[in-house]
């Protein structure tokens, strides 16, 4: 993950309606791969931050919540040192069998990459829960792919 991290300085800008944004000086699709959303984690001036990089004007930016202005001493016009990396498990970092299944199903892979890490981790925990019955692993991976292709962030709870 460290090799995917991007470090830069950026000046906080107003984005209308009381919002502020840290412009991001790179295209996250080019650096981290094309996907509908880019959830990220990292630091701004050494303080932890999580968010989603969004298109802003001609480029991209990381919106900062109002608490950053109120509680963390960040103001429009300030220059910040930023370090960001993709948040949560990424397709490239998964077990070979899961990664291969996602590569073979681009729609499922794109949806997996777009959902929050909470949901990605949920699928991975469910698949890893087959340690006592390894023959179920392939079945669960196939079911995860079907669910992702159908646009399900998480698997339905079993009836009962």
C-alpha cells in the first residue's frame, strides 16, 4: 500500500455552500486505476483523514468536512501537506483466487472497487470464514461475484 500513497502539498480552497476542498494534483484513475469512486485514507498536516476524492473543476479534490475548519485549524488559503492512499482492501492486494475471480468479471470488480471498505471487508471475512471447510471457498467466491455483478454491497442475511 505504501507504494500507492501519494504525498503532495495543496492549498485549501472554498468550494461553495460552505464546503472546502484540497485540490489533488494527480488523476486518481491514472495513479490507482479507473473506478467510479476513490475512497482514500491518509493525513492532512499529520492528522488522520478519510474521504472520497471527487471531480472538482478541471481536476480532482478531497472535500474536507466542516470539522476540519472548526476543530483542526484549517482555513481557506492554508497550505497543507497531504498523504493519501486508497482506503481498505484493494483488488491488487487480495488472495490470488479472489483477485482472479474479480479480474475475470470486470463489472463485479468495478463494483467491488466502488463500495466502502466496510462492505469489501465483509465479503472477505465471509470468504475467509471457510477455513474449516475449504471446499466452500470457491463457492463463496462465486457467490460474491454474482452478488457484486447484481449491485449488492453486502450479501443478504440468511433467513432463519
